[in-house]
């Protein structure tokens, strides 16, 4: 087993516990979003089902940003992470915080995901006259330190309306949860969230009211702008969430996604994957958005490669197709290209942080473009 999986006394202690039912250890550990987030609440619901049905204890470690959720996974202190695409997709791509010297493209793998009827987007205070994303021009939006996924998705929604970060007033925050409180308190005009999160509930019930600006599916130019920079976003009908009274056209992506490093034991990953779907009836109503974990709602040909242990389960379940395998192989090819480029670049890269980042942006863009891949990012 790769030493990263077992690094640290905490991780070693967890993995040394006696085996429990279905091939899982007696104690599992996941990292997740902040307490109160949809991802954290769903992880707790899954943990309760694991405990009740198999005696497995799931410890959920909350992290306020992408780095603080992925670092425990990289260091072997948790087995899995129930996170957003930032700790997954952005880390594979080696961009934003993961383009810094201590990180680089990470070999993380998908295990499973929640793809419910809620949606991701900017929830906006209802007392400022905003009805569309274009109306956010000049409004106050958050910039969360160490959370490139949140910041990037927010900017992508602005791009749908032909705006960019220069068109809004950015207010810096140290964590995701604080941005929600700031909307209620009148310090921000909106913030990115999931419609089923506890934070969205707080805003919807607050004195300012709320609105979820729609992402009209017939706006071809808007969707072209959006998908050029955010290929992970897909057309979606939002039916569930705080203050959602009527279905509306939106964009979304699976959240949370359960990930592991490629070096994680395939048997453990297979057992974890199986447990999620076996226990689904027990936890599907335990938290808002948890119904998205259903087997038939898994997006198996998305923008991140799956772990071999998870693929084994999906094959056994009759869900894995040749097309999915082809997509997975192509994603692994992209990852290998990025990791090779990173190692080559890092060996002779400048010591200055700004120069290092600039050089990596250029190298990454060039190698992907020359290999026929969409680089998505030229800089960040």
C-alpha cells in the first residue's frame, strides 16, 4: 500500500481497527464541508446508517476550504473525503491552490456522488432587486481564502451573464460558513451555496428574503460562455431546497462527491461504494439532498476518473459501460500528462512563488493544448 494512505499516527490508528461488516474497518474517517453544509449533513446521515446497520463508526472531519478537506486525505488521516469538485476536479487539474509548489496535480479518484434535485448557485438577498445574474453587477459577493472551487464557480455563473469579477465588489472571508452569515447580516448581497444546505435555509428564513437567479436553458450564448470555463456544470431543473417553491431552470454539478486517492486499497473502496448503495434506503431522508446518492443518479462519465474499486462495484451492478470506460481512460491520460508536466516543470522551476505560478500556468496550458485537450484555464 502506498505510504500516503497510512501516513500519520491518527490515520494508522484508524486503519488498524478490527474489520467490521462488509469489509469496512470498525472506524472510518471522512473529511467534509463545514458543519451545517449539505455535504456535512449528508455525511452524518450516512454515518448514522453505517452505525445502525453494521456497527461502523464514521468520524466526519469538517474543513472550511478545499485545501483543509484534501490535506487530511493526502496525509492519510481520513480514508475518504465528501467534498466539492474543488478538492477533486481542481486538484486533479493542478490549478488555483493546487498549482502551488506544495501541491500540483493530485491523483484523486471518484467513489460516488450525490446528484439530487437541489442545485448549486448564488443565493441572493431578496431585498436588492436582483432577478437575473446580470443584475449582480456592482453587488457585493464573497471571496473565500483557500477555497478556489467556491470562488471559481461563483465567477463562472457571472460569466454566464457576460460579467466577470471586476463587475462586482469582492469581500474577503476566511471560510464558507461566514459568507452565509454575512448575507443575513447585510454585509454581502449573495453567496454561492447549495439550495439544500442549512446555510441556504438560514438565508431564506432571514429578514432579507432570497432569490435563486435562474440559468435559462435556451440561452445558448450564455451556456457556451459558462461551459468554456466550467465543463463540470450541466443543465438542471432545481426542485428542492430552502425556499424553492416552484421548479426552475438552473445549472448544477454533483455535490458532494466522495473521493479517495488512487493509492487507497481497492477492497476498501469497493466496500465503501457498496455500503453507500446498500444503505441508501436508510439515509435517503436523513438530510436535504441525500436522495441524490441513489445508484440511478450517479454520473459515471463526468470530468473526474473513478477509483478502480468503485468501478468494480459499478460493473457488478451492471452500470459501467464501454463508453464510461473510454471516458475514464481519457481522463487518466489527461492526469498522467499533467503529472508528468508538473514533475518536469517543478524540477527546474523558479523559487519565487509568483514566478513559479506563472510558469506553471504557461506549461500546463501548452501541454494540454498540444495533446488536444481543452486546458479550461489559461491562468488563475
